[in-house]
C-alpha cells in the first residue's frame, strides 16, 4: 500500500476513533411484511468517514458477495451477517477490502446492506453501501428454503449510499 494511502486511511481511523464512530448498523431494522428491511438512516459517523475516504453516493465497484464462496456458482446466502470482498478499488478502498454487513432473504430478492469496510493492513471503518445487480440477478432461485437464498452469480455491484431505503 502506498505510504500516502496508508497515512490517509490512518487519518480517517483516528478521526473516527476520536469522534466515537460506531462500526455496526447501530440498531434493529424494521422489516416490511414481505421480510425485506425497511428504511434506515446512515449514521453521521459513517457519512463523515466516507467523505474523508472520498466515497460519494453512487460510487460503485464489483464485489464477491460471500468471501467463503468466491467464484462459486450457484451460491447460497443465509439471513444474517456477511463478509464480502471488493474485486476492484472503491474510492480509497483497494481491491480485497472486506465489506461486512447484513443479509435479508425474506423477499423475492436478496437485500444486502454493508456497514463496515476493512481495508488490507488497516482498521475497520464505518460505511453505508448496498449490493445491487440489475435484471433481477439478486433474485432468489425458487428452490431457496426459508432463511436462505440461492443465487446464480457470486458477484454483484456495490454502491455507496447515504441512507437505506
């Protein structure tokens, strides 16, 4: 990692630590009748950290959805925590950065919200991002059991957001 990038990320971490950043979603998310998560605000600490990392709403990259099922087809995701991995850079976050978040499989499509990023050789930082893929490619296969989602692809887009809708 170039020295300037390491110093930059270190500065963000120091800022977040001094500001008392939280590194999780910070609460329970209300579910809609179909089992998908309802709206949720992005914590101010996450917005501040994203500004320092030069991450803007709409910035995107490709992500391996489950770090334990890289390049597998199909993959099975479960309700609960997830660890994904960036395939390319996203702002100042480099390839192989881990993204930590939550999966909901209750609706017709999987919903994944990311609350933390863990760059290589650095500390975790708070973010707000979602997994997205057009043309219903995050749609569950019909044989998916309750609490699970079988997907055809192991990759998706990940986009920075300022709130979850």
